[in-house]
């Protein structure tokens, strides 16, 4: 029967024939059909699916044994058959079935069987939302190491599934799962203490290594326990004494180094590692074979310890391992290894790059090596099959982390108290005496990687080609890089970022890691309260603001509506300041107090002002007005303690003053707050900062020109008319050389007098008397535009 016929025609397969094949351990049936084909076909044939489920249910152990002996992956089809067959059976039945799978797993040592059975267990558990924490020890027992390539690949597959299963248990039954993990590790340790077996020891080490990121509180306590330390030191002593020439010692050393590397995320563990396990790390660093995986893994551990710990200058423990020497070794191996050979050694090397480039002392060495940068970024052009699809996400993250470290002009500033968090740049001591010179070198480097290497386009294409869950960390890293690139005060930089898709990436990134509160003016907030996510996302917000300061927003957005950027920008203005907002969601907004700086607010106001300059986009201007004024602008314009914010706020208002919604904020005579703002606006015309005077002049000139009634509202206020009759003549007399300011004041004067001539004779007459000298001065010193307006003013007085 041909394959086309198999897929088009119903299969007539009896239960007995299937059972016969399974019992005889055959994957191929007598009629030539393989069980793989039959399982695949069952997706569209209900009766066949029912028959297969009965076969699995009644012969579970034999079916999985048979499946595990073939290289054909039928896990999805098998899982589907089981999930469909269990419908209507109830959770008790599912519970018993999962127990059965675990019993098979526990009774067998076959890696291949575990690689088939565990994913099926996961699928069934997910489908029926059933979590059994008592199975965790059986899962953990499958975590181990192997020196055989085939077994290593199987173990990676097993480990990935086990970790997902453990995470699910922690999410739904945290206390029970923690107890199971702790008990398993303690019992395993007791067994080792009484009767040391290498396999059990490697399982113990591997469990702690892989569980460190998932359940640090449990494994940290076990890792740093005195009994654990004594056992590990005993093993290390044997390895050091006998050397790394023996394969068994190499396996032990590599396992322990992996554990040490994993534990370095935590400060207490780093100190612990230096105190007790430094001899093992040095043994690997100083081994003769500089290209072995063990040598490079040792260097990785040492780099993590050096970068993540504040050491005394005279610390003798590190006399024979200097950071410059480690940098040279890493660089030498990376540049001289085969670029098509992405084995474990290269993985360790690239990961080491991500850590060692945190150190400012060695950063210039890497930045100035053109061959190194070219080779590093060429990785992002390689076929993923050459790297290995399972390694791509790790390699991508390490490459981008390295570039991020080298491109960092400024350390993200927050209002938080300094911490000693791992990889905190505050821990790394700069040796650059001329910080200004260093920053210029970094800016040159950033221009190079953007314009010559097309970094943003290259990294974005690589990320887009992978599954979203594989590139979460890399997305954060690219957002941070774009933020650093956008820090350079050069319009062409921002334009190039947009050209390479950087603006679209930032919008996608922020959208992915944000929640949207539609009830509260479309406010955006971080997807979770995780401090690292909040910090990464803030970098994305900063990049968005900096880009939108310098580009034409009407042309920059190709994939999104420009209005969709407003809520993100508003978030960067910090905690909302209106009374209504202060009284709600105080705790939810607390991160804004820590993350958002005055500089962030200033740059955001500039970006929003640029958006507000887009013509013929009424919806955008209305959204900006409604989302910025009450919560922010209404407070910034009164606050003279931060003058750049005050001035930037007035500039934004100036761009929006032609909108009725913004006019109402200043010229609504029925609202006391509006009248108060109007009086402030007029008084600010006499500000100490001439540039601010010009901005205020623009607001009043535009308002009085476009809406004749504004003149009436201004003159109907005794306070406002008094201030204008005092300020306008004084500016014309004392600041007549300030052409921009004088032009705006002349327009305001003409508009007011045009109204007053027919409606306010008192104001008109008083101004005619007080303006004689100022008009003369202005005609003498003003430019042609100013003179033309003043001539029109004089005509008003003469008519």
C-alpha cells in the first residue's frame, strides 16, 4: 500500500494485530504498516484512536518499551491518543495512569524510554491540569551526566522536560514540592555519606545545579551546608591529587564546575565558592590543554567570581589569575577556533565573553579588536543548524550581552539605593582616568556597530526567526542596546535605528511585556512585579522616548499607529500627580518612584512635544492632552525647583494650545483652577529665562490670534490685565534685541488692542499712554517682522 493510499483510505487495523506486534517488540506490523503511521492516522479516525488507547491502557509498559526502541518521534501522537481516550474518565483515573507511568519510569534505567515517557506524562498532566508533587523525586532521579554524545543529547531532552514538570509543581503546589525536593536531596546525600557511588553523586550535583534558578532557597541551603561542603571537598581533593588525565575525574570536575557556575548567581554562594572551591577552578584554568571544554568552563567560573565579588587589592588568592590574562585567553580561543564548530568549548567561551566584558578594565581590548567584533556578529548570520537549534537562544543572548556591555555609555540611573546584585556594574572598578575620552570611544564604537554592522537589523532578524519563548532574554538585551545607541545626541543615529526596524522592535517589545488598563486612560504597566523585568522594560521606554525626540513621528511609524506610543511615553513621566491618581493604586505605582528619573521625564516631554507637532491628527492631540495635563503638566508648570521640566511642559502646552481641550485648561472662566492657570501663564511671560518667555509668548500669541474671545477673557480679569499692561511694555523697552520674544509679544499686543479698541476703552487708552517709549524702542531695534506688526499697532491708535 502506497503512502498516499494510507493517508486517503481508512485503516483497518485490529486490536489483536496491534497487540501481537507490541508483544513481539516489533514496530512494523505484518501488513507492512508501521505503528508510527497508525498513530499518525488516528488523528482523523476516531475508532482507530479508541483502539490504540485500549492498547496503551492495557499494555502500557510494553507499548512504551516498543516506542522507545525506534528513532521515530511519535510522542505527540501517543499523547493525543491518551488524552482523547481518557475523556470522561475522571481525575482519579488520570491520577492512576500517571502513577503507572511513574512506576515504569522508576523501574527502568533506559534514557530512551525516559525521553519518550516524560513528555507524554507532561501532556497528560497539562491536559487534565493534574499536578502530583509526590512524583518529583522520580523526575529528579533522571537528572544525570554522561560522557557519550548520544546519551548527552537524550539527557538534555529529559532535563528540559523534568524542569518544566518541576516548575509546574512549584507553581501549583509550592510547599509540597519544596518538601519533596528537599527530602530527595537530603536522602540522596545520606546515601552518599554512607556508601559513596559516583552515579548518585553526579545525580546529586546535577539536581542542585539545575534547581538553583528554579528553587534557590532550598538548594542554596543544601549547597552551602557544612556536610555538603565536606563531601565535595573530599571529592575535589581526590580529583586534584590524581589529576584530570583520567576520564572519571574529568567528568566529576566538569559536573562540579557546572554547579559552581550555576551557583554564582548568588552573592553568598560566590563568597562560599572562593573560600572552598577555588583550587578546583584554578586546576582547570592552568591545565595544559587551553582548548578543552574543562579549561574554558573553569575560566567561565573564575570570570563570574571575579566580576561578581568585591575583592581587596592585595587578595593573594588571585595572584596567579589576573583578569587581563583571562581576557587574553578567551579572546585568543574565540578568534582561533573553528567558526563552524559550536561545541561546548565555544559555548563556554561565548558565555565567558558576556561576563568578562562587564569589566571596564578589559572592555577597550574587546572594543578595539575589529576582527573579534566582526567574528562575534557574524554568528548572527550563520545557519542555525550549524550552531544547533537547541543552542541558538543561549548563544544569541551571550552575543547580545557582550555587545550591550561594550556599548554601554551610561549605567541605567535609578532612584534605588545601591545594591550588591550580581553583575551590578557598580561592583566593577573602572581604570579609565579620562571618563570623557572613554565615553567618546564608546560612542564611536556604537556608531560603528549600528552603521557598518547593521546590528539592530541583524539582531532583530535573528530574534524574529526564532520562537518567542526562546528569545525572551535576548529581547530584553536588544532593547537595552537600542537604549544605549539612542543615548548619543545625533539625529542620524535615531533615524538609522528606525530604518533598521528598531522603533518597531521597541514597540513590540513594550507591548509584549506590558499590561493595559483601559479604564484608567489606557495606562501601561509592567507585566509583572519582577524587578529585573521592570528595569529592562524601563530601558525600552527610554529608547522609545529618545528616538521620538529626533525623528519625524509622522514618517517613523510604519507598523504601528503613532497614537499607540503615547501610553508608554506617559508611563515614563513617573507617578501620576493628580489627587485622584495619588489616592489610587499607590502600591502598584511604587516602581515608578524607584525607576523614573528627572531626565526620563524631561526626555519624555520632548518626545511627546514632537508627537504633538504632527499636523492634522486631532485624535493624537486629544489623547496627549487628556493623558498628560491633569496628572503631570498641571503640576510641572508650577514647580520651579526643576526648571527644565517646567519649561518642557510649557513647550508641550504651546504645541497643543490651539486645541479646544487645552484652551479650556487655561481660559475657562467658570473654573477656578482654569483662571489660576491663566494668571500663572501671564505671569510666566515675565520669567527670568528668556527662552521660557518666548514659549509663553507663543502660547498667548497663538491663543489670542486663533480665538478672539480669549482676548476678552484675559482683559476681564483684573489680575491678568494689570500684569500684561506692566509686562508687555517692559519687554518691548528692555528686551528689544530679543527678536523671537519681541515678535510674539508684538502679536499679543496687537490682538489685545484690536479687541480693546471696540470693547475695553480703559485698557486701550492706558496702553496708548504707556507704550509711547516702548513702541519707539521697538521700531528702532526690532527686525522687519516686528516693525510691521508695530506699525499695525500704531495704526490702531491713530484710527
